[in-house]
């Protein structure tokens, strides 16, 4: 609802002072409103990504006594053997 009074407010996005026609106006313009909305969406996605990344890290921890280095080294040697088989006919 609009009224005949103007309320001095500070934009929650850019910090500029503006005259609001309603008591619930938070932004000085539609542009600031859109930018604040996009920022909220971006922050929400980042939080969701951080939670997912943390869950993936906890899930992919190696078992006790198992060496990740050996797995990577073994994969490296398998790859090298495959490449050697391609280049050299037996």
C-alpha cells in the first residue's frame, strides 16, 4: 500500500539514502532489488555447494591402513603400460 508520506530509508544493497513510499521498502531501485536477489541466490548456492563438498570429502576418506598413494601410483603404471602397448607391437 502506498501512502502520502515519504519515509527516509537507506538501501540495503548500495547504502544510498532514498525516500520510500511504504514502510517495507528495502531497496532504492528495481536494479538494487535484482542485484540483491541475485546475491542471495549466489550465496545460497555456495552454501549448498560447501555442504555437498564436505559430505563428499567425508564419504571418500580412505579406509584405515589403505594407501591412496599406491592407488595413484598403480594407476599411473597401468596408464604407462597401456601407452607402451599402443606404441610398441609385440
